């Protein structure tokens, strides 16, 4: 299988699917079981990263460590703010769920 372009698929999921931004909202989506994939940036606060990863592991939700910064992820998503964590609730027409494999 060809390598999936993570930036392109993240943007496609934002455009065609259902995603939420922010660590608090992402944590809530993990707790209520609606998240299918969690994306955390390189420069997210260490405590937030560990907390989200721990919750995701307990809920058996995949976590993708985004190689860029929150500013880069925000730009990819078309948002005028930094995004340190986001949850994919519905991938839409994207193959974003394949990026963590």
C-alpha cells in the first residue's frame, strides 16, 4: 500500500468529515467514545500529550503524532490559530485513519 500523505488527508477530513480541535474537546471525545483518531502535535504540552495518549490507549483509539507544530497543523486545517490536538470523529472522504498504521 502506498504511503498516505498525512497533511492532505487531515485537510480532506476537515473539509468532508467531522473533526474537533483542542485538548479539552479531544479529551471529551475520547471519554464519550466518539473519536476514531487523535492527532497530537510535536510541541503540544508534555502533560497534555501524556494525558491524551493515556486516555486514548485505555479507549483503544489510535494516536497519530504529527511531526509539525501546532501552527503548522492549524494551517493545514485552514484555521487561523494553532491546533495542538484534534480528534477525527468522522473521516469523511479522507483516508486519515490509515495514516497511523
